C-alpha cells in the first residue's frame, strides 16, 4: 500500500463514478490509497455530477475515512495568479494552488493540459493507468 497522499483531478472522479475503465479501478481501490479532495475539485464535482453520482462520491469518502480527506480551504488568489502565468487555465490554476498549499506531490488526471501545456509544476501528473501501475493496483 502507498502511504503518500495524492489528489484525483475532477475527471478521475467523474469517469470513475461513471464506471469508466482505469478511473473506475482507482475508485474501487481507494482503501489502498490516500486521496485528498481540494475545495476546487469539490466545486467542480458539484457542478458536473448528477445528484446520484454526488451521493456515490460521498459514500466512497464515507466508506474510506482513513484514506480520503476533503479540504475546505480556498486557494490563495496570489498563487492562482502564479499558475495562470505558467499557462494553467483558471480551474487548473486553482487545483495546482491547492496541491502546493497541501504539499501534495502527485495529481492523477486525464487532463491533457496538465501534461502538454504547463511546465514547471511542483508536482507530478500521472494518468489513471500510470497511477494504477505506480501504486501497485493495476491488473
């Protein structure tokens, strides 16, 4: 089991809750991971999930209390500006800010922008399949 706290990007939660391949497998293995959900990602989940999916999100968090954590701290505006200057879109800049504020070193995301457009991030970005392999929960 991996004891490093990581963050699932919004798309990992959405795809996983909709039972899409590698993202679904990540959610099925929350008990083997330590996943924090920053405020910005929670806001995005509220905006993009239907009520039943949001209930499943909270159920997963509730069923894995020692392996999941919600953070209600808002991103610092000056740090968001820093990430915007690096090339992040507004929502991505807020997520990057949260990761830095929480000291998170790994973001699991299917967001191409984090992989291709933004350089100099203080955390690594893994795709879902890479995370499954890295954390030893792949098939």
